[in-house]
C-alpha cells in the first residue's frame, strides 16, 4: 500500500486508552477519524506523527475497543452500498458518542 | 411439478349428451362423477396393458408386471401410501416404469405438437423435463377428485390450488400450509428484499450517506434514539449532538412528554423540539419551569402552544432572545400583542410559521415599537399579513435577516419601501411565493442592498430576464453564497416554449448571476427556470471556468440541460455534492464522478458512478 513507502511510515498505528489498553490498528483504517488523521499527518509535527502512538486520556479501553472495531468495520465496507449497521450496545452508546464526536469519526 | 394451464387434448372433456340419468344426477350431487370413474378405469386398464407389454418385451416375469401395475379389477391403491411403503426394488421398478412411460410420451404425436406450440426454447427447454411434466400431468388427479396427501396420507379433495409435494404427489391443505411456511417465508422475503435494498440505496444517496458505512456519530445517535426509553440522562453531550438527537427523535416520532425531559436541563439555554405534536400545553409550560434561563426556543408542530402557554410565559421571568414557533395557530392576536409588548425588548429573532388566522399587520406594526433589537424576522405561511403589514417592516432598522412567505397577494410598492429603508443592513433576503412583484423590487435590491449573501425570490411570473441581468450587473454587493430563484419563469399553457417578453430568469439573467456570484456561490437553485438556453449553460460552465465553492445545484425542469451540461458542471465545480436534474430529459447517460450525487436522472437505472483515483468504478 501507499502508506508503507511514504517516508518509512508504519502501516499500523497504536491507540492507547486511558486505562492503558493498546490497540494496534491499520493506519488507513484509523484515518477514518479526522482527529487521528490530523494527529498522524507527517506534516503536522505532532509527537504522534513520529511515534505512531496516540494516547487518549478521556477514552477508556472498552470504548476504544469499540472504536477500533468501527474502524475495521468501516474499512471493510468502505466501498460498499447498503452496508448493514454495526451493532452498538446501548449501554456504551453515550460514551461512544462522546468519543466519536471527539475523534471526528 | 404440476403446471396448470396447457390445454391437454387427453384430458377428459365434458361430454354433453342430453339429459342425465337419475343415477348420474344423484352421484353428481355427492360429488362423484360417473365420467371420472370411467376415465379412471380406462387409465388403469391402459396402464396394465402397457405394463404387460413392457414386461413381455423386456423379458421380465409376469409376477413383476402384475406387481408394477395394479390389476384392473383391484381397488387402486393410493399412490403416496404405496410410495411410502415401497421397498427399494419396488421403487427402482416404479422409476423404470416412469421412464418408459415418459419415453412413450416423448415419442407421441401429441407431445411433439405441444412442443411446437410452446416454442422449443423458453418454457420447456429440456425435453426430458417437458415429457416428465406431461407425464405427471396425466397422472395427477383433477380438481374435485379425492386424493391421498403425499406427506400425511390423509384423503382430501383436490382443487386447482393443490400444491405438489417434494415427490410429485399432491398435498392436503394442512401439509401445503406447513410447507409454504417452511420455504415460502424465505422466498417471499427474498423477493421484497431486492426492492427494499434498492430503495435503501436511493434513500442513502439522497441523505448523502454514500458510499461506505455511516459515520460512528450517526450510528451512535441512531442507536441512542432506538433505546431512548432506557436513557435517563444525556450527560454533558455537546449542544450540536443534542440537536442531532432532538432531530432524529422527532423524525422517528419518539418525542413525547417522557423523552422531552431528557432535553430539559436547568443550565441549558436552548431547547429545540422538531416535532411537538405529541406534547400537551402542560409540557410546553414545563419547559419554562425547568429551564428558566432559556434564551433560544424552537418548536415545530407546536399546536398545543396556545393561549394558556403564552399566559404562563408572560407570567415568568423568561427572557427569550429567539423564538421560533411552527404551527401554533391557537395563540390569538391579544396574546401576541402582550408577548411583543412585555417580552419584545430582549427579542433578537422571531420566526413564526403557520399561524393561520393570527399575527397580522397590527402585530408587525407593534414589532417596530416593542422590539428594538430585532435582527431576524421570518413570517412564513401567514394568511393574515397584507401589503400594509409589509410596509411596517420598513420601521425595523436593526433587521439583518428578512424572510416572508405571505399567502395574501402582495404588490411591489411595500417591498420597495422596505428595501429603501432597511436594505443596506440586510444580510439575507427571502421573498417566497411573490407572484406579482415586478422589476422595481429588483431595482431596489440592486440600489440598496450591499451586504446580502443569501437571496431568494420564488414563484414569480412578472420579473423579467432584463431585470435580473440588471440586478447582477455592476452590483455593489459582494458575491453571494446562496441564491434561490426557482420558479421565476413565464407560464403559458398554449405555447410553453415561447417567451416573447423575456419573463423570468433566463439566459442573460443567469449569465449575469454566475458572473457576479460564481466565485463564492455555494447553493444555487434555478429549478423551473426553463428559459435558460443551452448556449447559456454551455457558456457559464465552459472549459476553463471554475466555481470552487458550489456545493448544491438544482437545475430541475430546466429543459435545456443535457448530458454535456451536466458533465461540464461536474468538471467546473470540484466541490459539488449534489446536482438535481429532475425532469430534464436531455440527461440520459452521464458518468458521475465519485463523491458527487446526481439526483433525478429520468431513467430506471438511476445514476452511474465512475471510479476515479484509487478505487474501481462501480455501477448501481
């Protein structure tokens, strides 16, 4: 893929939750989130763009896992029409909504 | 299978032979047909003979033959029962018999005739299949006759609707129902699924969710709306998300007194109810009780927001800065007067829709006295305001946004007065359904307005092309971002294509418009302006032109729009999201670039998307 040969950027990035869980996610999938995309943009000169590691102090592991799941769901369905909706447990809904709003997803 | 239909020559035709005998009549009354009995006997005899011959021919012993075909005198054993109990050898034999019979059918003249009649390729493509169908048809009992069910073995009356079972025999109604339920539901669902899917794709397309998955925020909001009955509190969601939730709950008609509570928090300053049809007067009063610091109130379909609620509002210390009321047609003029007098001093925005018989000229007159801070005024779907009332708007010097949609016929002079008075301060101007205003209004806009970024003038049959051209030529106003001039066109039922007096937005006006505002324009609606010529479109969107801001264009019912124009627009507007072309029959087969949406292509396929960049092209 194009990402692997752009200045030696890793194909994968690591998302870290507030309680220390780490999720290694395909860069292209994670860039579905506008916030993460801006963090990782090589031109942005954020620390995240060099380390490929994003720490989210306000998102816990359970929610971040769901977010990572969404990234892959979205990546898998990126060119499909009539995509079945992803299942979201109602109890996670509000927290996930806050996270999604924060991540611009 | 037992296909009904083809007129089989060997089917027992009813024989009409004069008066019936008493016995025949009696039997018929008990649903027994003498004719049928004879036919059955004949068939049995023929089968026996055939079997005998076959047995002799193939050298089988007579025992087998007797076993294979029932002897004519014996009561015919019910077919399914025999099949159920038959041994392997018997089954093999039966199969052999069947094959022979089918071979005979194939050779028969009647079969050849029927094949010719059907045409050899479509319905009965396979010769074997066709012969088998014919065989089973001759074996199958006729409607009205008794038969044993293939599955349960019970006797039942055969009807035209009797269903064939898995082995070719007929089924009783009960077993038919069971079998239908087993496979029928799947079959039915598959059928409706295709239609649902197509509609869903089109619906998503119109919503702009296309292609790929919905974003996570949308998914969460939808899930939350689905489970709103479990929610106790939205926590500290940002206002933008609260608004989206309010919208989706109303869309799903879930906004009721219980869910309203989720939106009422004492520290909020905004309450939006997009569909208040299920709320009572007390619920509206509750809004002011729970949220006393409310500044922005927006209610739609708020029928129950009536005098009682208004009285309560007047008794509170609530100081509304913006009020948007839709459908509150039970607040009388006295209450409106009191509201404007007592609460008007804080009011910055007032939007009222569908007030029916209330809110007229007197109230607008009062606005000038009591609402010195009013910046935004919208009076929409109003049945009471007249020219006189519109003239009073000229006395609102602070007004920046004006939107009127008045039902009573209005004329140009009051609009000109208003524009002469407050035109310089206006930032948006929307005059909908102004059937009779003339070019003097356009002239007043041209002369007075210098800060407008949104302009709407719709449903007019008087304004001329020249008038529009003059408006947009050498206009001191900076380029606009929103222009809606739909249905400004000449109407003549007899000669619809001619426009001798140059009425409506046509070629010159359109070119002047794009020349003036093209650089910043985001929304353009010239729906039904059908006298804009093809040359004009080609010139405006010619190679080399660029309209970087255009997001949405509506060119519906502009009859000169064709494939080439649409292609040129896609090229000239890099940020375009949607283009509407309803009723433009010149648009036939356009490839739509990825990420853009073309709505209203007049063919069954809808639009075709071409892949650009990294992904493959797809066709929907």
